[in-house]
């Protein structure tokens, strides 16, 4: 019955039924995380995904009406493959092992837990108080339970091991000496050998630090719980949990907090940007096929997709400068390149099972356009000539594939789009042609850097212009009373993906303004973001995140920032935290990691308006809301360099841009609102 109630609360929360203004969480003023101070607003349940290089965990947690903490661990081991060996075939096991219930205080069980705070910052930390009663119920039937211990539990994944770590710190809050018993404990499961590529797997939970401890008032002790899986016959791992926590937080502080630092007048946006960097970067699995960025969500691991990885997150990693992120991006494109063929048959939508198999169950989703778009942008922003030369054949192959898919009307045909038939996409859709257009522009710039024949780069420029005209002819329409785009021929309802022309700079002023109005109108905009289609109840964060970037690109920073703040506040401080999510109702708002990459790109490519045009150069078209006088993005690690950008509002409607490269005198540019400044870096590549 308890499990049913817990899940009922979880579903209620996930459905987003509370008002948009509801804030359960606050930003930790002493750190980088968020904190929920439990003050009677219970019951509450939520879930969060955290990842390391060899495992992931979705924690389903909650605080009940009795103020006690509840936890279920969904453990995912992507390198332990199950049968059949398909997209979803990672070993998964759920454990609700109640560690505090194993303890004894003076021979008594813990009872009446009261949770004080829950905090999230690289892991989840729960602080609570526990009580104990009397020994003899007959003699002490009127005796109330008394305070015994304060407990801090910290839960996080190992960076490199297939292990979920939990550290427990117990402090005596009674007025007398307590004897605390931590038992020897091991829980072990052998999986069905017929359901494992390598036979049986062993899933286990172990305690480290067992013993009998005498604690004076105020004294503390600590012990650890370790959850892991391995091949049958392999010995258990016994990691140093303190060292594992140090490694996890070193990654957070060094690779996340010390890189690509955003400072705006809005601390909510700054904080969610920081969390999004973390979620995008942590979810990378070290597989037999190299580093693979994993969408996650208890479904998608040790595999790559043309949209999630190639299109969404890979172009972001050069800006963060995270070495493993860049390695995973390059590796993803390398895998897709394996499937280039002289007959121009479609590339797979996904490469799964550590690179051993593929998935293309929705046919051609416009995957070649996604890959060309992402690979060309990644190569330019990365600024690594060797990598770019290796990716150039993939980019040109994908562009030629798209050209061969052009309809008589001049737009790109495909079997579906990235929603894979969940909503109609027609014979040719707006998203695929928009991505192809942007890929042509980026390929022309990349080709010039690589010394491609001028005729080739000129051809890409000409094809882009022709495609722009075709997009306007085929997709421009009055839909729902808005001067905007139809998503496909015959489409009569507004779709959130009409934002794509804004992203890539298509459309004249009138149609751009009409599209912004349509995106922000009552037909699509909800408290949780944009509906996929007018009249539906389905939303996907990915189109909301694209739309936010597009509205900035359209020069409507005031409206974009208001939208971004409301969205960020809901995702960071609301009922389901602390990351962008995939979709609702599909997936129960799981924390797919590539969506966090899309959030970060709202800032880099929307607010700051950075568009790569060379290995050492980019166009900058900042879009600053009227209420903001200054924004700064520090320690940008793209274009083979590290630099800061500061944008300030000056008199007369102008913006002052300050570029600071390490060891060089800052360079200052002045632009008007909506103008573009070409920036060329001077330092030698690092």
C-alpha cells in the first residue's frame, strides 16, 4: 500500500498539476546547489537521474506525510548487456533497501524519522532526525519516543566504477551516551543467465564500516553503502567512498563550475545553466566503442542518436571545453561515418549496444540533416583541424544525401522526423529542411577553413539560398491566424517546431514576428512549455528549448527572457527538479541529458548569439533584454582558445562587447541592437 501511495504522489507531481509559480526549492546561498527545507509541505515525491562512466541511477525519492524519507534506486549498468541486445538492453535493477532500518541504537530500532532538508549539488543529500522508544512496552507504554540521532545521507554515482555510493553520517543528538550498532550486511542477486549476453550478472548491496560504536552527545560516526553489478564470478568492488565522493565533486568543480560561467542579473537562469552543464556532461559512458554520450532515462545508454547527440549536445561541448565531452562528440560522428555508402542509402538513426548494432525503426527521420548540422558546427567551434579533416567526408556525404532527397518543390523529403511518427510530419517537414539549410552554411565556412575548392563552398552557398526560397514557398502559411509556417503540406494546426526557421535565420521580418507570436500565443504556450501541437496535451522540452533560442535569435530578448525565467524557475525550483526534461506524458518527465545541452545553447547561441564561422572566429549577435545592463560568459573554451565575453548596455541603444583572451589586452566592440560583430581570436590554439 505504501508503494502505491508513493507512486501516486510521483505521478501527480510529474503531471505538472501545481501552479507555475509554486516553488518548493530555494537556491543554496552558500554553494551552487538547491535546497528544500521540509516545513510541512508533504507528502512530496520526485525522481532524479545521475550518471557516471559505467552506470546511471534514477532515484525515486520522497518525503511522506509522516515526514520520513523514502527511496528506490533504479540502477542501470550499460556495459552489462541483456537479451535481446536492443536499444533498451542495459541491465537494470531496482532496489529499495532501507539502510537506516538496519541500524540499532541501544538495542532499539530507529523510528519516527523527521526530514529537515534535501539538497542537490552533484549528488543528493538528505538531513534528518531519528527517534527511539523504550524497551518494555508494558512498563513504558506512555513513554514518548525521544530524539536519538541526526543523520546525513549523501547519494551519488562513482565517476569511473559501476557503483552507486551512499555515505551515512550519524551524530548523537541525545543527552546521554548512545551505543550505535551498524551490522554486517550484504544483499546479493543473481540474474537469469538466459537474459544476459554474458550469462548471469550479480547485483549486490554491501555495507562498509560495520561495528558497535559508543557515541557521546555530539559525537559522530560514518559508514557506507555500495550498490553495484558485475559479471557472475567477479569479486565485489570495495571502493573508498570518501575518495569516490572527492572524485565526483572534483569533476563538478573543475569541469563544470570552473568552465563556461554565466553571470546575468537573473540568478535562477544562472543556476539552471550550471545544472544543465552538469547533466549534459555527466552522462557519458565509456564503452567498447569509445565514449558515448547517453540520453539516459532508463532507456538509452551505450548508444548514440542523430538528434540527441549529433544535433543537440555535440555542438555544445566545445564551448564547455570538457575533454571527455569533446571525445564523445567526435566518437559519435566517427560511428555515423561508418555507415556512409556509395548508393546513398539512409544512415541509421541510432547506433546502439556500444557500437555493435543499429536502430532505424522510424525510417529516415531527416538524420543526415541532423548529422551534417551538428558535425559542421562542432568542427568549427572545436577549432581542431585534424578532427575537422576527419569529419569533412561525413559532412559532405550527408549534404549530398539531403540534396538527393529534394522534392520537386525543392525541400527535403523524409519518412518521419525526430518524433518518429508520434505526430504527423508529412512527406517533407520544416525541421529537416531548416537543419539542412544551416548545415550548408556551416559547411561552406568549414570548407573554406579546410581549403576545399572554391567551387564546392560556393555551391553550398548557392544551394542554401535556393533552399531558403523553397522553404518560404512550401512552408510559409497562415496557421491559426498567425503569419507563420505550416510544419508540412496539409498541416492546419500550429506546431512548436515552427521555431526552426528562427534558429537558422530563415524568414523575413513579418514572418519572424508572426512565428514568435504563434509560439507565445495561448494555442501552444503552457506553464510547462510549448505543446507539440495545438489542441494536444503533449509537450517536449526540446522544442521549447529550441523556441527560446529562436526567439532570442529573432531579436525579441524581452519576451524570450521572461519565458526563459519562468521555464527555469519551474524546472529548477518547482516540483520536479533540477534539469530540463524530455516529455510529458511520455517518459514521465525523465531527465534526458541532451535536453540540458539544448538549454545551454539558449545562452551561447541565443542570448550571446555566437555562430561559428571559422576555427578561430565567430559571429556575435547578442540579444539583451531591456531590463539587463550586463551579461558575462567567462572561460569559454571554444575555437581552440579560452576567453571571456562581456556585453553591456550603453547610451543610445548600443551594446559594448568586451572580449578578453588570456594574457591579452581586452578588445572592445560597439554594436547596435540586432547587429552582428565578427570576432577573430588572436591567441595560439590551446
